C-alpha cells in the first residue's frame, strides 16, 4: 500500500493517453467506470481482482477527465483570421522583452483565449498587469505550426485559439480591473523587483538575473540565450525545481541553525514556497516542485507528531501525487514537453538517491578516503551524479521533441550549477536589501558571479560537438536504453550475487558438508 499512489497516478496518466486517441464518448466511459467499480466491490474478497478493478477504474476516470475538456472548434479557428478588435481580461503575468510584451487575453463572451504580442519598439513600454481589462486592436490569425513543432496543439492545450499582433501601445486601452486582486498584487511586486534588478545591474547581467531569479528570459540577449541552449543549460533560465531546491536548502539550513524543529521549519518554508509561486507565477515546473515539497512536508510533520510511521513517507509517492494533482487540474499537460522533462529529471534524481541503492553512502565513503576535506570531494560527486541521471532521464524527450543531444551537458553542469547557486543566493540577498545602502555592494558581488557564469557558458557552447542534431525516432531508442539501465540497476540491487566488483549473475555456490549422502542411503566423503 505504500506505493499505491504511484499506481494510481500511472493509471490516471495512462487513461489520459487512451482518452486522447478514442472518439469522444464521455457517457460511455462513465458507465464503464461505474461498472468496473461495482465489479471490483463484488470481487473485493479477492485482492488481485479488487486491485485490478480499482486501477482500471482510475484509468477510465483519466480518460473521462480528458474527454470532458472543451475543444476548440474549427469555426473558432476560422474566426481568428478575421479578428481585429477584442475586449477582455489579461489572465497571465505579462512578459516584457527587448521590444515587445506578450500576454494571454481572455476575451468576453468567448470560451477560449488569445495570445497577444504587443510591439513597442521606439516607444515607452506599457505597464500592463494581471487582471487589466483592455480593448485591443490588432491583426489576429489562427496559430500555425512550425516545421518540427505543433504550435497550434501547444496553444490549444492552454485553451488559446488565436494569436494577435498589436503594432503600438496606443492600440491598447485600459477600461478597468477584473480577476484576482491577489494575483494582480503579485504581478505588481514582480514588476518592481525586475525594475530594481535593472537599476542595480548592467544590462547583460540584469537580463540573465531576470531568467535565473524570476524566469523572465525576455530581456536576455539572443547571444547569451543561444549559448545556454547549445550548452544544454536552458533549464537554468526557467524557474523550476532546481531553483526552488537551491533556495529551500539555504533557508532550511538557516532555520535549522537556530534550532527549529522540522514541525516548525516545514510550515515556515511552506510560506516561502507560496510566496515564490505568488511572485514568479504558477509555472508547471515550479508548481510540481511545490506540490512535491508539500506532500513530503505533510508526511514529515505527521510522522514527527506520531500520526503515521516515518517509513510511510516516500519521495516517489510525493512525486506521483504531485503529478496526479496537476493532471487532474489540466489533463492536457501530459503532452507538454515541460511537464515531461520536469517529471523525468526529478524521478531520475529520486531514483539515484533511493536509500536502497546506497549511492549517497558510497559517495560519502569515497570522499572520506580522499586526502582532502570530505565536503570538497562529496559535493562534486553528488553534483556529477545528479547531473548524470537528470540528463539520462531527459535525453529521450530532448531527442524526440527538440532533435538534439548535449554531450557536454555533464561538464557544463559541473561548472554552471555552482555558479548559478551562488547567483540565486546572491540575487535573493540583493532583492532583500535592494532598497537599502547595502544594495550597491550586493549588486557588485552578484554582477561578478553572473559575469563568470556567462563567460563559462559561452566557452562551453563554443566547443565543437556541444550540440548534436539527432532524428526524432532516436528519442524512442534512447528511452529504451535508459529504461533498460534503470531496470538493470534495480536487478543488481535485488540480486544477492551481483556486487560492485563482479558482473557475475550466476547463483553463488555455497560450501556443502563433506559428508554427502549416497544414492544407496550410505554416506561417503565428498
């Protein structure tokens, strides 16, 4: 029962996959789900039929949840090409770039959304916020697919049926405020923090700080963004579980340093997580990391209070529960590459640090045998392991979706992640003291770290072979290899005959007594 949530989540995801290829028949799926549940209850005295029935019911619920999503009709796409003027509410945090701003608009009396690109080159940028009600005049059109990317399908999963180009800020008129005032306040704080970063750092370093701290890549130069892409480090520019983990690790260490118990530390850190989500915005990777932390924190608190056993708290179950919640809210997220990369990388890292594999213990023992202080050796070893398994977990998806592999990604991570860690902690300190006399000093330290990070990434990306183009089908082949390696690791863990120094899978020959019974019942010497 410890891993029942994993089976539930996988069944729900499988149901979404099946529901996406079946013809739309939600009523039939509902009756099938009820019938299977009744059959499972009738057969409840037998454990296996009961378990199979419950998992099938969950899969049918997943298919039903997917087919209950409203679809964008062909007539709505036809209307997009004639879209010239529209009134609605901004329902995303607007993202400012070097010469334009993008946001998602929810039109009045339309059951879908519009992705708006507002150009303001040579003019003052507009101050748009979440919840602004606006009149927009521009050129609308139905989304078109790229050569190797289903852009229309990607936007459709966000309920976006049209894109609109607006040539000037004068073509947008504010007419009021709607939506969540709390989200609007979070967007306003985010804009103020971005403005303080721009005021304290040079343009090049400020653009990188936008991406590292708040996930805004719009103000970053194309050269720097391309260097991160070629080095396989684009995940550093999207606020995700890595950023949240680095921040929470520092905060956890500080709170525990003051002697706070976990039952007190977890709620304090949870408030910080909610604050980050509020300011940065509900990005899938960040929400996944926040949900994983929430489930693990709840389990740890209940175990600390004696309500449950600590061995019941499982990081795998926490990750599965986070996925289940996200898919229940937005089933179409299963097909988003960001969702797939996020869960693949996190699952691979959890696999590496599974106590049953004793990888961390072996790293610590190896570090203790080195003629250097243990932290100097153990930190690089952990970083190598995390980077290696994360790349193994994400390589199939990168090859399938982006037709690319990054052979130097491991080396790049060894250099970039420590610098990014310093930049995140330094950036957090800068934002805390940005309105105090200490701000210029904090800005100089952060500028130096960001400068070295840019130089390092550019140097790695300039090495021949840093990016390899591969066909899409190779992602399936690589995925098979990765699954085989993980299954082999499980087999080695469970096999008593396999050791770190032997590849033998032959059952060991045990010593037998020298007195072996003979066929005729007597005894003879072996």
